[in-house]
């Protein structure tokens, strides 16, 4: 069962009071062991119907573990330079947050889902503010804390309405009860609308969906880079799981134009559009690469949400695959930004100028990651975009009342062109400059491992994605979606 | 299963890229010759396929050398599926030839040699892929992969405004491609059972609702028209050409532009005949505008390379005009001839402009005069290709333009074709004026007294192009036999 994973990580947590980077390696081993245990335990359930280990949770657990692994592996520079005395806490908190994510992805009930989300974010508040002497980092921590706490409150408020309407917190039961209420009274009324809006806002903050995105660039810029990476992949994936569980499972009946005003589909679609536009347009103006990647991650979530609102087996599978592809490319890109920062102390895009001459491996890897994020074939990011757009066009072409999804695709396509501009801008700096860079970045073993894992992922799952696609197409089974 | 010839043509350059990347960057000589060897191998292979196709397969319109369809990504019905017919074989031939020629012409690249050749071989692989892919996804992958090395080739080794030109090219083409992607997805979900097989979808297309056909057709048209480039989508072209290094310009003009017209003929034309019929007049108008506009703008250019670049817009306009006359086999054959001949001639012209620029470090037409005295061989070759470009009988440009006019006159609006013929006169004007101002007249001894003559390597690079230009001009029959069966088949498909 998945509780094993918990035990292993907690055990890991207690043994790390020693000093030295052994702690970091120990946490990596802990993650691997957890992954191994995950791979040998089958599907099942615990505490009656509170926890499920189903295809969806398994898929996302792998993503969380991968994100934590890569974040920890990119942290060795920081831990040996800046936070020598608190390594144990640093790695421990990352692991704790990962436990929260895994907890969340298995839960099948609103309260444990909420607890999982809190367990995910509270360690991250601390991690964001980990550089105690750095104003930006402290600011990031506080900002993230305030916004996070606020959004949790919204979410909890929304959940309480749902409980009030259905009398249960179990998602499957909730789905049935709500459907019955709906059929009996024809219209549940404004309470449900309010609840949907609150839930959407709460999760929207976690996912940094505009208009709830303002905290993102500041927090990413201020926090330690590996933590920003972890935030952008791990915590977003966790938010997406929460979204999928609440909306695509619990509220799945309230989707589609005939459900207006309770239809959450169009509202979410609007947020996805905003995310793609805001993220991609604002990223263009950034001169700090971490802020640029923050905006880019806002946009990427916008693309993922297209798959969500397609509300189909294909859509859910595409969401899974997208996050998977995004994991490798984004963790890889952030990893390289972290190594560059360890060496040079700078996050300005301009300081990457001429890097291809002094550190060719680094430059080419970063280019590959960015091109994957931009969706250039044959990299994994392209297939992910293809898959997401496919799900939307499938939904739109099979039912005329969803033809608004063509607009989603349209916005996605046009903003993808914008996104290429800012990704290519970094590449331009690295390659087109005639002067060689002042910096030369060499790697440690863990740094190398991040880059290699990222590159292998980006290429392998772009060229031979079949196994992951199969796995991803099993995700919808968790919600009873049948592929057509 | 026979030997996978087409895969080899695509993947040999890719292998070459890997090998080049493994050579230490100090060994410039090894890098150059290795890349040349790989591209020559791909060239010989594409020649052999052309030869064999001509004798064994050109009688029918069926795909030859078919590889696959093999399952690649079964969950999404994506296949690995290659094949060639009468319209892809000449393009493959041209790609093989021009790539080898360009690599030979790139031996004077001094900085970052290793990266340059690695990117070049990647570019060659992707171009080959576009011309042989029969699965939409595969086609799209090759189509897009090409942008990346092109972006780097222009951006790193280009002229003063290289960064602007590179990103403009990249964004512009990506913008078009994404339209194509949406169209592909719409087609995929319309087909039953879902498929991405181009040949299969050609059967599906005409059965689609009219509006959907129009939407898909227009999306495809935008994607391909940007590549051609059809006026008003042409603005990336002069920038890219002027900033790109010589060999990249050759590839850009010789192969990349043809991808647009090739893709129209391969994909969107036979797939949506109904939409094609209702829009053909507008397409013809765009073609004629491109012809006249390109020629007029060419005339006003002070920069020699820009002149050739705009002449490309004009010459590709002839292709579009011919494509608008889709019911005439002659016009379509003329289009194919024009694609090949423009590839050879303009490729050579860009090479020659590069030769001059390497020596004189300027491309300003007004800076020269009377060079015919100093560099007679160079002058001779340049005049030869200019004549070919303006459509002198006996060379390939004449054959193609003649066929286009004969074919489209019977089908299209006669006034429109009449205006297009004026384009030939305008072409003669700017080319002859260029020759006059550069090679004739007063010779500036003080400035150009030490101008060296074209060297042996450069002559070797342009010689095959000259031979083919004249060969096609004098004896066009083999080329037309190569593709006639396929073109007839296409015309039948478009008449549905």
C-alpha cells in the first residue's frame, strides 16, 4: 500500500540530523526506495474509501517523486554554499511536501484532500523563505504564505458548501448525492455556483491561474531556484490533481451548457485562455530568467487546463502526459538555471550571453529544454501540446455545443507563437553573441544527473512515448471515464 | 522487405550530424570533409532512387519505395510511413544535390565550424524527411524540426541583423505551421476510423462539410503560403535571405520555398478539391501579384542579394499561378519544372552572390562596374544563370514558364495570365540592368584591381547546377516523363 511510502520517507526524515551532503544523497535514495515500493504495490484502497491507489494517483506519484528527485539533485550547490547548517531541514521539508502530494493524490475524500494540499504547501512556505538573510527570499516566503493561506481558506469555504449540499465529503458519494439533488429540484441554485467559484478561486491560486497569478513571479524569483522548480512542477501537479478530483469527479455532472449557471466548464476554459495569454505575453518582457519561467509556467498550466475542460478520457490522458513532459523540460531548465546561479550568482537572461562557447553542454541542454517547453518537435513538449489540442478538437468536433473549444485551441496556438519568442530569446543570448561568456559552469554528479534525466525524458518521450501514453490513458479509468 | 532506401536518405545526414558532433572542434578539415562525405552519400542515394524510379516506377502514380506503415505511436494512430512518387522524387533529387553543393560552398566558414556543419546536416535530414513522409504527424515533425537548425544557421553565422532575421523566420513559419496542426487535428477526428495517413485522408477530405473544407483548406494554405512565400506572407524572406550565410540562402531558396508548393500539391490541393475550385481565382490573383510585385521590388534593390531574394518571390509566383490552374496537367508540370529550375538557378545565383561578397565584402550593386574585364569566368557564369533566370530559351527557366503559360491560359482568366506574362519582361529588366551595372561599364581599377577570380572549389559547386539547367532546357522530356503519371492522377483527384 501507499502508506509504505509514507513510512519510508518519515524514516528518512529522522535519520538526517548528520551533517554533510550525505543527507541529500540519503533523501535521493529515500525517493528511489519509495518509487520502488510504489512500483511493486498494486492498486488498492485504505480506510474504507478514503484512499485509493488507482492509476491516476500512481501516475501522479511518479511525477511528484520525479520532481522531488530533480529538485533535490539540483540543490547540492545551494546546500553546500548558503545553507550549510540547515541541510537536514531543507531536504526534510522537500520530502515532507512530497508526502503531502502523494497523500493528496491518493485521497478520495474532500477533507483528506484538503489536508494533503496543506501538507504540500506548508513546507513550501518555509522553503520559499529559506535564505533568511535575503530580503527577496523572505518576501517570497511571506507572500506565498499569505496567498496560500488565503486560497486554502477559500477552498475550505467552498468545500463546506459542497458538504452542506450533499451531506458527504466522499467524492463518489458526493457525485451521486448532488446528481440526485439536482434531478429532484431541477436546479440546485446559487449555493452551488458560489461553491464552484470559491473552489475554482482556491485552486486557481494554487495553480497560479490568472487572475490569481500575481504571487507567482515574485515567489519564484525570491525562493531558492530548486524550490521554484519544485513549486512549478510538483505543487502545480498537486493542484491539478485536486482540480481533477473535485471537478472532473465530484462535480462531473455540472459540466456543459445545459447545466448553466452551474457549468464550471466554460468558466475554467476562460481561466485557461487567460493563463495562456497572460503567461505568454508577460513572459516576453522579463529580463530575469526565473521570472520568465514563472510566467511560462502560468502559460503551461493554461495548456494543461485545455485538457481538463475537454472533460473526456482523451483530455485526462493528455493532462497526464503533458505534466509528464513538462516535468522533464521544466525541471531540467530550472536545474540549469540553478547551476548557473550557483556559479555566477546571476539570474539575468543577459548574463547567459555567449554561454555556448564556454559551456556548450549546458547551453545545448538548456536550449533543448526550452524548445521542448515551446513545443518544437520531436521533443516531448510538442507531443504534449499536440495531445492536449487533440483532446479539445475531439470534444469540439463531436458535439456542436462545445465548439467554443475551438477558440481555446486558437488562443493556444497563437500564444504558442509568442512563447517561442521568449524561449528563443534565451537561446539567442547563449548562441548568437560573438563574445564568449565570462562564466564557465562545471557540473557535479547530481547536477549532471538532473540534466541527463531531463534530456533523456525530453527526447525519449518525444520519440517513443507509447509506454507513457498507455499509462496516461489509464488515468481516466480512475474516474470511470471510458475511452471512446 | 527490401532495403529501406528512403529512411537511409533521411537518416544518413542525421548520422552525419552525430559523427560531426563527435569530432573534436579543432579538426576543421576532418569536419568539413566528413560532412561533405555524408551529404554526398545522401546525394548519390537520392540520384539512384531518381534513376530507378524513372525506369521502373514512373509509369504509374502509385507510391514507390514504400516503407511502412509501421506503428510508431499506436495510441494516437501515428505511423512511420514513407514513400515517393513523381512529385517527391524531383524534390528529393534537388535536396540531395543542393545540400551537397551548399556544404561544399560552406568550406569557407571560419567560426564555429563544427556546430555549423552539424546544424546543416540536421537541416538536410529534415528536408529529406518532408519530401518522403506520408504520415501527417511525421510530415509535421520534419517540417518543424527544420526550423531549429535554420534558426541557428541564420542567427549565428548571419549578417549584421541576423538576430532579427532569425527570429522573424522562426516565428513566422511556426505561426503558419500551427495553423496546419489545427487542420491536421480536425482532419484526424473527422476521418473514420481516425487516421493520419495523408493518402487515406485525401479520400476523406472531399466528403467533409463544405465550411469545414474551406476552413481546413485556408489553414493549410496559410501554413504553406508562408513557406513559399506568397505575397502578402513574404516579408520574412528578404530579411532571412540577406542575413543568412550564402549556403543557407541556397538551401532556403532552393529547397525550403519548394516545400510550400510541394505541400500544396501533395496535401491540400487533392484533399479539398471543392474548396480549391471556389478559391482558385483568388489564388491565381495572389500568384500574379507576387509575380509583378516581386519583379518591381527587385528592380528597386540596391543590394544584389536582396535583388535575387525578391526575384524568388516573383518566380515562386509563377508556381502559385500554375497551381491555381489545377485542372491542367501542363500547368502543374510547369509548376514542377519551375520548382526544380528555380532551385537550380536561384541556388546558383545565391552561390555566385556569395562568391562576390566573400571577395568584395559588399553586395551593393552601385559599388561595382566593369568587372567583366577583371573576372571573366565569374562574369560568364553569372550571365549564364541570369539568362536562365530571365527565361532564355534553351535553359530550364524558359521551359517551365512556357509550360505554365500554355497550361494556365486555357484554364484561368486570360487577362490575369496576360499580366503574369509581363512578369517575364520585368524579370529581364532587373536582371539585365544588374548585369550591366556590375559587369559592364567603367572599371574601378583602384578599388577592384586586386579582385580574385572565382576559385576551383566554387566552380565545382556551381557546375552541376549549370549542367542541369541547360540539360533540362534542351531536353526536358525525362523530367516530364518522371512525373506525368503522378500529375495526371493528381488532376483526377482534384476534379472530384
